[in-house]
C-alpha cells in the first residue's frame, strides 16, 4: 500500500489526479490542462494499453504518495466497443471516453457536431478551422487558444450527446472535476 500524504496542520491538501490514457494526444491534452489548472495531475500513457485493469492501477501507484481525496481517471477513445466494455469494469477509476476519438472533444470547441463523424473527419475539420495541419500528439497555439476560450461551450455541447455513441464525449466531467478542485484551492 502506498504512503499517505499528511496535510500540513492548518492547510488543505489538494487531490492528486491520476490519469491513465492510451495515446500521445490525450497525454498532450492532460499536460496542457495541468499547466492551465496548476493542479497535481500525473499522466500515465500507453504503458498498459488495452490491458489496463484495477490491479495495474494499484500497482502503478504502489510506493507513491496517495491521499483519500486522490482521483483516478481513464481517458480513452470509445471507437472500440470491446475495450470500452473492459474499461467500464474498472470501478476505482472514472472513465472519460470520446467517440470516435479525443479530437472530437477538440472539435466541440469550434462547433456543435451531432451527426456521426470519423476520426479522420475530425482531424480534417481541426486542420481546416485552425488553417494549419493538425498533428496528433501536439496541441499548437491556435488550438490552445480555442481550448481555453471555448471550453464552456464545448462542455455544454458534450452534455447533449449520448455517451459511447458516435459522436460523444464526457470529457466535460473531467473538466468539471478540475474546476471543482481549482475552486476549492485557497
């Protein structure tokens, strides 16, 4: 079992966010959010792939400082139903899924997309709207500006969609968790 962080007397301890994700784009986005929210976010990518489970999460956190307020998140694309079913069985972590891919979440910062869309179409739309070539695993300055400025609209749009269907995402739940933690910070 991991060590527990003890809060300094008279001070509040912030929760630590453990984020397990599948790819470079998710990792880049979580790193962007960490710089924006200035919260303790640790991102663990591609190490377990689709074979991630509760034991893997516990094993990864073993020997590291943990606290009862810490939260675990799984950020995955929801385009492979078998993997999503496996991830749903992990009760110790909250599943954040985007269908067809995390780029769909980015696209919601630009427009309300309610009809079926492929990952390739999301990438093409992002390139067209930013007037540059979108690269997976990299968040350029134009995209960062949109992700900062239009997050509220994207969250509202995401809430209108049915999770796990194409298109859908519940990345808004992760953003809300970060917002709540930020607002509780003195």
